[in-house]
C-alpha cells in the first residue's frame, strides 16, 4: 500500500491494503486446509514446514510477507525518490538552459554540414529580421553574405575542428549587410564522422564602425601632428630664406631703376629679379605649409578666382605640357563668396589642375566646378566636414586613380609619384592642404582604380561684401619728405636693404640691431616711424619692443615686418597700435605704400 500510495496515490493504496489483507487471510486458510503439503509432492522445500502448528505457520508466513513488503517498499521508494530528485534537477537545468537560450544576446545556432538550420535562438530576429520559425529548416545561405563564402567556413571547420572570432557578413531581412564574429565547433557522430555544427555569432557592425571611426580620428590626429611638425620646420627655413632672398629681389629692382632703359645689363638683372621672385613664391609655399601663409582674409568670389586662373600663363603652361588634356568648367555656385586669400586660392586651383593633368598622361577631361552645399549633419571623408553652409570647389579627373595607401600621404611635403622637375617644388598638394586649413575649410578625396580622382574643398560661405580693388600705385606718389624712420632688425643685410629703399624714397633712415637698442635710442630721441622686425634673436622680439616703447611714447607709429605672415605675435602688435604690416622680402612699392599709409594715419 505504501509503494502504491507513493506511485499512484491514496485510492490505489486503499485497494492495495485490501488485497494485502485478503492475501494474509488466504494464506491462513491454505495452511488450515493443509494445502501446503501439496508443495512437498512437487519436491518444493519450504522452510516453514518444520512446524506443524497451523497458527505458527500462518504467523511466520505473514511476518515474512510483511517484512518483504516493507523491504520492497523501502527499496522502491528510495529508488523512486532519487529518480524524482534527478528529474527535478533535470527540469531546473533544462529551464535554466531554456531561459539562457531564449534571452541570450548572441545568436546560438545548430546546422547540418550542408547549412540547414536545425536550431537557432530567438535573438536571431533582432539581428537578421527573420524569426526562428522562418529560419528553422532553411539553408544558412538565406542570410550568409555572400552565400558561397559559407563553404569556406565549413571547410575550415572540418580541417581545424573549430573557429574562433572569425568575421563573416550576414544579410538582414531589409537587405542591410551586417558584420558578425562567429565562434563554432564541429560535432562528430559515434563513428567519428562530422555530423553537425554548433556555435554562436555576435553582431559587431557598430563596434567595427566605432573602431574605424577611432582609427580615422587617430590617423587625422597623427597626420595633423606630422604636418604641424613639418610646418614648424618649414616656417623656420622660410624665415631664413626670406632674409637671403631680400637682396636678390630688392637690389636688381634698385639697379634697374638707375639703369638706362636699353642697358645691356637690364635683361640679366631682370632674370635675377625674376628668379628671386620665383624663389620667394616657393618660400610662400613653405609658409603655407607652416600655416603662416595667408596674408589677408578678405571677401572673395570663388567663381571669379577660378575664371581668372583659367586666363593665366600658369594655366597655359599646364596645357602646353599636357596638350591632350581638356578642361571643362561648371562654375555654378549661386553664392560663391568666402573670406580668404585670392592668391592662395588661385594657387590651390593651379595645383589641383596640375595634379589632375599629371594623372592623365594619355589625355582626358578635367572638370572644375563650384556649387553651394548645405550640410545638416557631419559628413565623413578625408576630413570630417561639420554641418553648415559651404561653397564647394571640385576638381575631378579621369586618370588612373590613387592607391588607398597613397591617399593617406598625398598631402605630405615632397610625396609625389609625378614626373619630378615638371611638377614644380613637390609642395603642390601640401599647399592645397595648408590653404584649406588656413581658410577653416575641409577637404575630401574620392578615388578609385582606373576611375579617376575627385577633390572636394568645402569653404564656409560669408555674407560680407567684396571691396573695390585699389588703383595702380605710381612710384612718384610714394616719395617722402625726409621723415625720420628707425629700422629695427637683427639681420645686417635686412637693415641695409630697408635703409636703401627708404632713402631712395626720400626718407631719413637710421638703423639699430635690437629691440633694446631701439628703446634706448627713443628714450632720448624722436622718430616719425618705426620699421620693426618681429623675430629678433637674441634679445626681445618686436612685440615686446613695441609694448615697452608705447609705455613712454604712447603715440609712437610703427610698421611691422616679418618673413612670416600674420602670426599671433603680429596680431597682438597691431592691436597695441602698430598700423601696418608688410611681409619680407621688401619691394620698393610695398615698403613705400606701407610707410605712406602709416604716416598719414590719425593716431
């Protein structure tokens, strides 16, 4: 009854109790009727036949029957209890595994070697857009991209037994390609043959995008640091070269002014002067690299700048080197105004067109265009272009394209695969990069093998107005009237050049070699004007010199001169009250106009 109660419940246990009772009574009746003697006739030895008392026989048989009942019940109950505990633990474990299976963020899968999906976790819906029901029984090729790549994964699994962190691409139900990392293992049957594949995969699309974004940011940072370091080097070289070039540019000009028009020396001096000017232009390229090359920031028309370049001798020279190249223009920007330097923008266009022509040695078409573009969100490219309104300059060719690894370096100084000697200084694309940086602009490069290259330059538009160009200056109008000008420069040649030019213009010029000497002189003397060099070594620089002079001569006029363009030091000096700024090397017109304007300025 106990066993029956455990297995079947109370009602069957009651019947079992009744049956046991009937059995005990039946045994007693059999003993009383001596039916047990029949057993001996069949040679069955019964241990309880040793006694002849019926009641004793019955008691012994009943006792043993109950004892065996109890032992059987205890044994079966123990076995069933253990079995029940095992079943409960199995159910709990199965529940846990089911919860994990149904809630796992990664996708668990089982497939045949042919790619038929046997099992897949519910998380596959979020990843692929397909439900479990849609995918079970289907081929993995449904979502594997491209489908034929799956065979490569299976072949590797068979060869190695497992794969770890292997990247594959899967196709979302919407058609979007997602990247995932897969870990899988080959399961063998009892005979050791491959049977099925189990594994998990994880969506790493966003992770890869973030990693790429961080890598791009790091590359831009490293690129900026490299260009900054090169810029510092170039700036120092440019400063020294400007000092050297001053004599080459200035003295031929002075000699030509004193020579008869038909002098045989005029041509030679003109060549020397032209060479000096050309060298000065190369220095300007270096200054652009050092981000000290933009002299002025005025409102300019990008369409007009492009049109003007297409009428220059430099443009004609490019076409003469590349007679089979055609240039098409589409300058359609409705609002082409930006703040910047027309000279540097024109030089940027020249370098881009020259670069495009070199990329098409067998001829082709170069397209130069402008357009207005509004960005309401950032756009990634070579640079990350921020939201805003831009006028975009585009130069596109049909050349051989640029290798992706080379694109990372095309703006580095002297990095070129073009014909050396024909392409200029090797700084052309560096000048483009520097000009873009100086104009707070952005650049993007799109190129493919045998599909050409396109440069897009994004310049912020401005609503300012273009100033009317000044009329041509005649030398006679720049003559002075013996005004005293104090030249402050640490380089002897520079002092002498400036003194010669100013005396030629009718000024009384005198020189000192440092800021300290200038302060000492002005403490006891007067000067109508200072011509003050910005960088002097050793001793105090131009900014500190002018600051100290203004403490005891608050109305002292000054002109700032430098081999660099308008640096922060120059701007601070102008803010203190200096009126004009000129860049070396000097020319008689440049220095004469600056002196005249400063002497006429009301202070």
